[in-house]
């Protein structure tokens, strides 16, 4: 029965010759586990596309609804949290897979003649992927999303001459708002997918035209060759399965929490970008002041251009690593810098005392209610009431503060401090801020 069907289809679609074309591609030097990263990347891309389609069923890209619809996906939709988890961890995994693929191609000198175009299209695919990461990060419309995107778009504004126009195009106006969100959503789900599918097609087409590069030793490559099917297909499939299990385990066990809803008025929030942009974020911190343009566009621009044209810059035809000391040293130095920056950034994130968001809000409430009119903090403010620079040293008790703020006279008879109309949350945040004013943490 199955055979009959196959024959029927084969007679019409020429399946036999198609499977020849797809599966019998010879791999010089034979199959290897080291060639799996390209397929792993492709697989993860498909995973992102699929999970993204399901997320789009519920997500509504507007400032009024984006955050709530993501909450809805996370808490109400059946397995919504899992699909969102897959999409989140898949995005990270795709970056790792591309990184490894790039590393393998670089180490093997597989970008050299005749594969220069293959490399260049690959670099474009990497840039598109980063575009996915950047646009996707805004979509949940939480504090992190909003302020990280603010940092990102402000960087674009620093480009001379065209920067202003560019950033307006990016935001869809003067400020980050509703138009930015719908724009990022359209780019994330329509423009970039179209572009990347085309790019992947060209990448694969070029790969089939020039063939896989194989090992760096020419003798080894000439000695034998092995078709793509079955062994390489098997290896690729195993890796895809492994990658899926890994991403699914992460999605199942590690929830990716939403921050608070985006609040464009809250300038106290310090955003943290995705880990694959962290090294760059750290770099930006070092390059403040007059050096800033160097970090925001000069060096990234030169780097991308250099990466794109790398096969033309490094035209030494030798592929063996031992004969390419400069290329390998350059690659190694770059990785060293990136990982050092990433390390410092992670170190800072996890060891420096974090500003509790409640403390930050409390600080804002303090400013809003004119507490400074009577109270001095680190040299700023009035002298009617006591200096509050280290108030928590004297008064470490939360209940005392809440009682005092509700009605100063109740704990401090005869006090001239007015009571303020604060709700529970404000009261709590304000107290968190006051309790944070102590001598050993006055730096933060
Ligand atoms: C009109 C001036 C005035 C304003 C405005 C004012 N305070 Fe006071 N505050 C005082 C005075 C006077 C005292 C000392 C008497 C007391 O403890 O109530 C005081 C005491 C305090 C203390 C206790 C300090 C200590 O060392 O015992 C805290 C905490 C405090 N204020 C917080 C605030 C906050 C928060 C606000 C803003 C919501 C605020 N105050 C606004 C006058 C003011």
C-alpha cells in the first residue's frame, strides 16, 4: 500500500531524484559532530517561529494591553507559560548555536575561497537574529523592556547626521510609545521573518553550490568523502533532539518573570538587557563621556563591517589553524574581551546590592510629597525636621515608621510634621526607602 502510494507520487513528483539531491550531498573527509551547529541553529529558528505563532494568538501589541496579554499567556492560557518559556529560552539558545556555528567556521577557515559569500550571508543572518532579539525584548512592555529599549534607541540617536532621523524611524515618533510597540511587533513578526527566510534560503543555496568545506587538511578532505545521509542526518537529528530537550527543560523549570508594567515616568529604573547584549552594556558603562560615540556606533559599525568583509581581509588561502596565527589570535582576543566584559557585568549584577524597586518608588514618593522641605538627606533639603541621612540607624522599625507617617503625633507628641494622604502601598514603599537610609549602605 505504502509502496504503491510512493510509486504514484514518485511518478508525478520525481521523489527519487529529489531525495538524491537532498540527501546524497558528499561531505569531504566524512561526517562529524563538529558540523552540527548550523542544523541546530536552523532547528531553533523553526522552534522560535512555531512558538511565536502561538504567542501571537493572544498577544496584543499596544501599551494598554501588551503587558496584560503576556500576563494572560503566562497565567491563564493552557501551557501558555511553557510556550512563552520555550520562546524565551529558545531565543537564548539560538544565539549560543549561532555563536558555536560561527566559531567552528572561523576555526576551520571554512569562510575562505570559494565560500566568502556563504560567510557574508551568514553574518547578515546573525544581524537579523540580533534584530529579532532587540525587537522581541520590548514586546512584554514591562519596565525592563521599556528602559532597555530606551537605552538601545538612544544609542542609535548618537550616529552623526542620520541619527535623529534613524531614531525617529525606529520609534515611529519622538518618544517610545504606542507606535514604537506596534512597529517593533510588525518588524519582529513580519519584516524580519520574511527577511530571514530569504536569507536562510540563500545561505543554503550557496552551501549547496560550493559544498561543505570539510576538514582543514586538504589531504584528509581528498582521502574520502561521505554522503550527508544517513550518518550526518542522524547526528544532526540527535543534536536537534538534545537541544529541544534542553530548551524544554529550561522552559519547564525556570520561569522568566515579568518586571512591573512599563512606566515611562519612572526614570529611576535601571534596565538589564538580555545576556547576549550584556558584554556590550558593560562596555558602554566604561565608555561614558566624550568616548561614548566610540562605543555607541563607531566600534560596533567597524566591527560589523570587519566581520562582513572578513574573508576578503584574511585572504591567506591556508585553512590549517597552525598556519593562521594572526587570525586565530585576533579571534581569541575578541572572545577574551567579550567574556571578560560579560563576566564583570554578571559579577556586578549579582554582587552589588540591588536597589529594591520598592525603595526606588519610595524615593520618588519622598520627592513628590515635599519631605525635603523639612528634612535633609546627605546635605540636601530643609532643617525643620531631623536630618534623615541615616534615619534607619536610629529607627530600624518598620511599624514605627508606618505609624509615624500615618499620624506623626501618635508616636511623637507635639510634632509639627503633617500627616500625608498615602495609601498602603505608598506607605510601604516610602518606609522601605527610609529603612534603606543607613550608614553602611549610603552608597546605593
Ligand atoms: C513641615 C515639616 C515636615 C515635613 C513636610 C515632613 N516632616 Fe518629617 N519630621 C518633621 C519634624 C518636625 C520631625 C520631628 C518630630 C517627629 O518625629 O515627628 C519629623 C520626623 C520625621 C521622622 C523621624 C525622624 C527621627 O529621626 O526620629 C521621619 C522618618 C520623617 N519625619 C519622615 C518624613 C517624610 C517621609 C516626610 C514626607 C512624606 C516628612 N517627614 C515630611 C517635619 C516634617
